[in-house]
C-alpha cells in the first residue's frame, strides 16, 4: 500500500509522519487524542517538563486501553458462555 506523509500537531509542535493512505484518519485522530491527554496532564501540573507530560499521558492512555481490553475479554467470555448454554438448550429442544 502506498505511504503518504502527513503533518500532525502535538503540543504546538509539528511532526511529519509517513503512514499508509488508509490509516491517515486514524493517525490524525490519535494525534488529536494524545494532544488532548497531554493538555490534561499539563493543566494538572503546569511546571512539568514536556517529556514527563508525554510519558504521563502515554501511561494514562495505555491504562485506559488495558482496562477496556479486559472488559472486552470479560464480554467475550460471557458471550461464549451464552453460546454454550444456548447450544445446550437447543440440544434438549428447549429453545422454542
């Protein structure tokens, strides 16, 4: 797939990044989200260095991602259990 170079702005700094054409929208949304999360950290700790702000924002994002990943796993496990129960009910002719 063809790569394109786009420019994103995070904390008033421009970054030129190459990505696949189909990923441009996702990359732009990701940059906006990261900028927003860095703003939140900066608001809470205005004197914090930009590098530390980036690390704290990254930790917050990863923490939220891992929490949601765990929730998805729990939902998936519940769906698997429902499927098993449904199959068992169908096997006994109780689904009607």
